[in-house]
C-alpha cells in the first residue's frame, strides 16, 4: 500500500511538470516540494470506535482501531503497532496498551479497575510514526466513568467554570488601514461554546461595535485597525460575568485575505497588500490534505489582487487556501470546508423494531458490494446516562482530524446544508484551523524523524550510555532477551547518537525483557530503554462531569448489571485469544544437539556434566593452572572456540563462557547446542549453546551485573466478547440474571448476516456500525431497537 501511494505522488508530480496549464509554472517548485514532503512523511490517521462512551468502573471498554493514510483516507497497514491510552483529568495515564495492527486495523479492550475514580477520561490512539507530528494529530475522545461502588460524595462535584476568549483574524494578519474580519470563539474551560454580548473597544473604552456568538460560541466582527490604536474585546456573559481579550496585533505592512462564496459555486479570494509595489506577483495554492487542487498567479494592482477558485475543484472535507508572496513565502492562510459529495451507502437492517428479553436479533447488511470493507459494530443501551456517540468515523476523517482543538457536536456540520450550517461551518474554519499544516516543514529541507514507522513489528528503542562519561556511545553491540517460552533474542548496534532499536516480534502480554551489551568487549556501557508511549499532553481540555440526582436510578441499574456480570460470568469476561505462533521452538529453531539432563546421571557441577556427556563442548584447564576453560568444537571450521560463542541461559547471553561452570546443573532442564556458524542480526558467532532452566526465567542464576531487567508489556492479547446464546428454551429460562447494557460488540464484521440476543435489561438500544472501504469512503450508519 505504501509503495502504491508513493507511486501515486510521483506520478502526480510528473503530471504537473507535463501540464503547465494546471496552475502557473512559477508555483511548480512549491508543488514539487509539497509532493516530495508528502511522499516522505505520508501521514497516518487513527480512528477509535469504542463500544460506547459511558462506563461504570469494573466494566470492559472495547475499541476498534482504524488506520488510514492522511491523504486519500485509504486503509493503511504500514504501521504494525498502535498505542492506546486512557488518561484521567490530570492527563495521567491510567491504562495503556500496544495493539497489533494488520490489514484491517486492530482491536483491543481495557478492563476498567474497580478503584477507578468517577470522572471524565480521554481515550487517545496513535502510532509511533504519528508522534513525529505531535499530539494534535492523535485521535482523542472523551469518555465518562462512574464508580458506583464508592460513596456518593466521591461522585463528580460541579465546579464554577472559567472562560476563554480567542480571536482569529481572517488570513492570520491585521494590517493597519485595511478592513478585516476577526472571528472569535468564546468557550468555557471544557471547550464548549457559551453565549454572551460582545463589544469591541478602543484603549479609551470607546465602543466601536457590538456582536453576539452565532453558534457554539463562535462569531465575528469587522475591524479596520489604525496606527497607534490598541483594541480589546469584552464579553458580558448571561450570568453577568465578563471575559476579555486584547485585540490582535496589527502591522504597518503586510497582507490581508478575505474569502467569499459567490452564487455560481466559486470562491472569491481578495488579497490586500500594504506598502507593496504594483505589478508584484503573488500566488494562491489550494490543497486538500496535501494534494494540490488549484494554483494561480496574480499581480497586485492598486494594492489588491483577486483570485477566483471553482469550489468543485476542491477535494471533499477541509481544504487549505494559502497566499504566497513574490518570494514564495506563505503570508496568509484560510481553511474552507466542502461537504463530502459521495457517501458509502451501506445499509443496516434489523428483523423488527421491538424485542423481548433474551430474544434473538437478526441483522443484515444487504448493500455490501464486494466485501472489501473493514467494519465494526456495537449495540449499547441509550438512556439518560448514555447518548449516541458524538463522533463517527466520517465526521472524524472529513472534519475533526483536520482541525485543532475540540469540535463541539461535529455531526451538526454534516446536517442539512442550509444557510445556518454553512455560516457555522465557516466560523469553525476561521477559529479551529490555524496552522495545523506547517508550510515551514514542507518548503524547507526534508525533515528527519525521531520516531520510526513500525513497519514489521513493535520496536523497543533505547540508548547506549558510556558509564564513564554518562554520554551516548556509538557502534556498541546490544542484545535484548525475552526469557519466557518461546525464548527470543534480538540484537542491534547503536548509531552515532547512541540509539538502538530492536525489532521485537511475537511478544504478547506482560513479561520481562533483559537488555545488555557484550560485557567482555564493552564493559563500560549500559542500555537505557525508552518509554514507547507519547509524553505529550492531550489536546482536549479536561472536563468535569455533572451527575444529576434524577440519574441515581440509572446508576444503580448500571451498578447492579456490572456486579452481576462479574458474579455469574466472571470466567467468560477473561477469555483471551492466544496469538498464533508458527512453532514453539526458541529463536534459534531446532538445535543440532539437545540434551535432556534428566535422561542422564545428575552431577553436582556443570564441569562434570559437560565433561561426561556433552561431546561438542571441551572442558580444559587454563595455562596449566586450576581455572577451567570452556571450548566449543565448531564442525564447520574444525576448530575449538571459546570466544565469539553465543552462550546463553534461558535465552539470556553469557558473554564470559567460563562463567558456565558457576551454573547449578540441578536447576537446568535442557541443554541445546549448535556447533556451526550462527548469524544473529549483523553478528556472527562460531556456535550457540543454550541452557534452559526448569523455571524458564533464570531463577537463581546470576546474570551480568550490567544487564538491565525490566517489566515490559508486549502487544495486548485480544479478549473475547461475551455474548450468551439463548437459542434453547433451557438457556432462555435459566434463572441466572443477565443485565448487560452492551448487547453486542464485533471489531471485524466479515459477513452480511449476524445475530445476537437481548438481555434482561429493558430499554432502547443503538446499533452503531462504523467502518471504511478500500477506496477511503467512511461507513457510518445506525439503527435503534427496543427491548420490552
């Protein structure tokens, strides 16, 4: 997929060279740099479909991960690992997971701890590659968790909100003597818009104009700034409080930008230039997700220039309109939103609208055209605690993922395209889109990236440190061992910055890793392992939840349902799908020789074991003295080697082979030998010897003092969703209560027909289907059923 997309961009670039009628040739250098930048850093987007957004502590949070390229929105499988975190209101992670990704994305779950406090939480997802662009490009969604097992005073307390007023000049600049539209966004501390009466004042408190928010706290006023005059904006809120902000800074010279929609489906972009000579060239470049849609050149006449762009030439979703000066530097910028012109028409049908308790519900997806979609489905109860999820995959890909900050009610902007929606959408573009895409990155030298794309497996990264100077060390051999069965060993060499990365394959669940350098060659070095999760703060502001007394009954019902599931179906909630392993052999495969020590006479020293029945190993005496020396007979070279032999205990290297004699043979179950050349990564060894203990975790066996042992979690094991089957009368009439409020969850819908059974909990349930097809068209549809 990645190669196909790169070929697409290469073809697009040569098409531009061959067709100068597409824009002016003077902008081809900018377009070429943009295409090269996009090809190199092809962005990724992640969307998380959670089974619902309201949980009680003790429940399981289920999620599906969709990964697409950030240009065409086509499913992308280049990254093999996604990172998912649940953050509390202080932005501290309370749960984290690494999720394996494949052709259809990935899926996982979080068991919410019983001690988790009541509050608003943020779930976010990203890949290692996405960390290069920062947290603004991560997926984030707010979830509510209520701990019904704690005393009522622990339930969220309502706080007096603070307010924020932000001002955004259209195009980015205010120039003295030029009239400009200034958009404002008035919000509370949770990012939600608030109402109020606004005033534009001079520094002498003279009122120039008044205004109110149009929608979601957004609106605009017009200002022609004058030299030497300062301005401020004050809002009086409905509760009588006030919030203010200084007016944006104005400049003596520069460019302003005004975008207007005309009646004939065109955009008129007027650029005013202050203190710029006439006939000077300026440029407009319109791009949708880094693909150029229009490029034009105009000359300044009487201090202004006008560009006209056909709206239909722009791509679906958010487009960026950028003005470049004569030196090809971006000087103004504006976003414009085009409603998606085509939608994936996947329909969802249910057998009927109303059901009894424990009755079968049949679903069908009759409009699936070719089965090349990736889809997930959730069925959850709607009540005063849980409303329909506000963010669907189509809203996210077309809109939310392209903007900065919190988008209040994104579904509103996809409703009927009347004048009100269009105006609110324009205000959204003015207030939320400032400089998410950075031209400085694209037009400068091609950047280097700190975080690699995990294209083959999860990467464990770190740095080799010289303990004598506490500085990074380059060119040092490093090894990472996973001692549990099947044993794994990975190798790497530190680069000029001391960085090492290990491509760790087939490592799932919680376990131990051991990292070390070759103490015989590099005795002064140690390895520090990096935290693989992002350290940047989330973008969404923290939020407080407000639980009303009228919701107490619903909370009690949720609490009883959660506790009942743990009481009667606890075993079903902890069923995990084991990953498919190619074989159970350790990393070196089938050894040439293997000795089960219990098949032989058990000696008290390793010297006796090796002397008596391991014929490939020779035990000698060093220099006629009393110290022993380990040697392995290499049948390829017909030579005895003591150095450069990969000697291990439970897959953990022992770099001084003579330390073998200190191992207690009564703790060793098996000895494997490969007495030929063995290649591990970039390293060549003259043989391999591995002692496997009974415990398999090197218990009671001394490791190198500089070896670093860490508890390190691998990829998350997938949990099975518990969905009871009430097909038989016996199951349907059993007395075990079933109070599930999430009736069904499937992260991978692969058939046109499926079914599930209702529970004993009566009420309305939303069936939510999310997905994407191979062409990048999002799938989002829903239906409501009722259980009586």
